[in-house]
C-alpha cells in the first residue's frame, strides 16, 4: 500500500488521504504492531519497525495541523484529523 511518511520533529508518522473506509491494514497493525518500513527512492531499505496507531484526538489534531501546514496545505485539517490514517513508526534497534 502506497502511503506517505513525515518526519515530525524527529518522529516518523505515516499518513494518508482522509477516508471513511475501514482500512484493514490499520486493524492488522493494532493486532500486531510489528512491521517492515519500506523506504523507496534514491535510497531503498526494508527496516524492521513497530507501529503505534495514533488514536488520541488531541494528538491526531496536532499531527493533522503539522501535515496541513508543512506537507499538504490544501488538505482540510479537520477532515484529516478525523478520517486519515495516522501511525507513528519506531524503527527497531539493530541487533
């Protein structure tokens, strides 16, 4: 699934377009937060990580505010805070 990540003050946050559809991949991450963070572009990597679905309304609003100010200025902040996927990614430490 193609989604976008943002570096928000040192935190990796995955987001996407607002949608009222239920996204199965979010439910999967809630059940098992282990994931692989795929980096594409000039540098590619598959990094082991853990996900935390952002559910707190205040944190969602602050995240949506940052995204609509810095990445997607045409996006409606309220819609994004309510309906967009928001997941904080923590990269696993190398062993």
